[in-house]
C-alpha cells in the first residue's frame, strides 16, 4: 500500500469486539438517532435472525428504527421479518412517482425516504451468523470520531463446498476484481479489506448527497463517492470477525464482477464500448451464448429528489 493508505489502515481499522457497551454508545450519540436498514429479496431462511440480532440494540435505545425494505419477495420474507420485530415496507411503495428498479441499490436508496435516523446502518439479509455487535461496531466510529462519516465492515469470508466449510476463500469477486482495480486505479482505497461489504454505516447527510448505483455496483459506487466527498480521514472500517452467507456459483459471480468492473472503470473515465456480458452454457453438447446486460444506472442524490427534500423540510 502507498503510505497514506497504510497510515489510514493502521489508524482507522477497528474491531467490533472492542466497541463500548450499548449504554456508552447511547451516551456518545448525544441525541443523534440511528436507523438500521435491511434490504431483502427472497431471504425467508435468514432475514428473521438478522432482524433478531438488532432487536437488543433497539431495546437498549441505541437503534431507533429497524426497517426491512422488501424488493418484491415471493417467499415468506415479509412475514418472517415482521414476526421478528422489523417494520417492513415494499420498495414499490416508496417514491412511487420514480418507479422501481431491480436490485439492492434501489432498496438502499429508497430506504432514506422511509427512515429519519441521523445515522444509517445497512445490513445484508442473507447472513447466517449476524450479531448485535455488528451494528454497535459499525456505529462506534461515527459516534466517537467527529471526522468520520462513512464506515465499512470487514471480515473473514468462509467458503463452503463439497460438504466442507473453509475459514477463508469467500469474497471471490473482491479478490479477483474489486481489489486489483482499486489498487491499480484508486490506490488510496487499497486499505479496505472488504470493499464490496454489504454492511456499512454513514451519516444521513453524507448518504443523501451521494448517488446510488443499481445492481451489484452499489457497494463499490458508495465507497468511491464517499472517498471523493470526505476523503480517507472521513472513513473507517470495522472488523466484524467472520461472516457466512450463501455462496454463489461462478456464473452469478461473473455477472457481479462485470458490474463491479464496469462501475470502477466508468468512474475512472474509461469509455465502455459494450453493455453486455456474454457467458456460455452447454446446449445439446454444444456451447450456447447467454447475454446479460451490464448496467448500473445510478439514482440521483436523495437531497435532489423534490419529494424527499420537501418531507425533510417539513420535519425540521
């Protein structure tokens, strides 16, 4: 790493296990409120446990809102999330005049309209081992460090295969696409262990000033834009330990990687000459091409959305 990234890594990499108690964090908040947002789509097996892991912090007064934004689930995600104690809204219900697009980024963006917390924490819904310490750890730098506006999670990524779970080896798109691109094109961000982590936290004022890319590009897009807005000194990362979720097959990983690569290159000023990813499948012993669009159309900063600006003005 270049010197500035190395210094940042040493100073701004914290462990969630070292975070103060919820009571101490409430004191540090000084009246600032926190919203936890869980985007979900067909996550019935796991969303309930993720919601349940946040409930103790609601009861302790550290988390003021616990919201699941459902992207149109066809399973029992909505019912399970509500039963576990979350408020659930459909992404289609929010800002209806703007329509709805598929993807996690849409749910994250629209969640700003459905929440009021001064601080916003995003959690993935497909996690198998979430803990109250994750949210507390992500909020910690925002509450304790006046300069910090954006916090990214980092963790080990186990990889399951053949009935065996290896302690590392997950996060393949990070290691094969995102990290090489950041090191080569945005070396100041080389100290981020998990640049594609779905768990992150930020001040509302920062989030509402940033565009939200669609699809798999939302995580890397927010990271790059947060850096442009607040610089390294305004960012931190928190080690959550180990994070297990369902592993994707290589075709899914290829589509994710294409979107991440396109987002980084586009933000670096590289002209993209194509808009599709071609993959191949066997069809009657021959290869058949399968094409998917590689798009990550961004939603504008929420502060520029008239309905949102009007609602915030009325609330103030």
